């Protein structure tokens, strides 16, 4: 069984894929490795992070991938190793859409949009595995939403048993005035990585 230090030995500045915020994200051979910053390790903005919060985020990501893989045909990265403070993915070869967007023909763009639309439809069909406990939350062990560090601020990170409870906390959670459509069907929301899936 690997440990975080087994993978940390391959971390170099040249292998980093982005500035280190909450984690180091880097490539090594055929892998993408995400390693949580240590409690005494500042990020690229010289800030420190709650490592417990990072562990919950990793847990949420792993469980989210399992859930999406179970209920959809959406291609997902394969997790090849994980443990406290790290997750290792098999690297997916290819070009990111942003870098090739301007080179694509109208027909190719139309096809891509159709594929993405199909993925979104599949995400909408995923059942809430915790519908008896909450309607808005995450898949980590605490089920709280993971946007912010824990603080003494008067804000609830959930989970929320009702949509009304969630709506009362939206402004504090997302720092903006919420706008809800009227007469919408009740839904449940599971927080998957940085995205929300509504049920």
C-alpha cells in the first residue's frame, strides 16, 4: 500500500500542472497525482489550509467518481491509488477542449455540444443515495458543502434536510443574492467535486 511520501518523491516544479492551492497537482509518467499541502506548507498565495477540509474534499471526489461511474456512461479518470492526503489518477491522453476550440469546425462543435448535453442528462438521472438524510449536501463523511474553510462565521455548510433550509443559507454560502425560479419541481442536490448534480 502506497503512502503520500511514496508519491511526493516525484513532485518537482517542472511536473506541476497548476499553481499549488490546496494541493500539489503534477504528472509523473502515466499518472496525475494530487497531494494535499501539509499544515505548515503555504500555497502559492502564501496561505495555509485546513488539511482536514482537504481530506473531506478528496473523499468527496473519490465517492463522486464512483457514483457517476455506476449510473452513467460518462468517461471518467481511473483512480489507481489513494490514501490520506493523496489521490493518483491514470492520465487521460488528449488535448483539452479550450486549447482546440478555435480550430474546430462548426460540425465538430455541434457534435461536442450534443455529447456534453447527453452527459448532463445522465447526471440529472443519478439518484440521491442519501435522500433519506438530506436534499442538499456532499458525499464526504460529514455531507457538508465544501466551498469554504470551516470558520466561526455565522454560516451553515449543511447538509440541508430541505430546500427551504438550503435557500435560507445560499446568500451566506455563495456570497451573492440568490434568485430562485418560481414553481420549480423539488430536487435534491449532491455536491460532486466542484459541480452540483440536481435530482
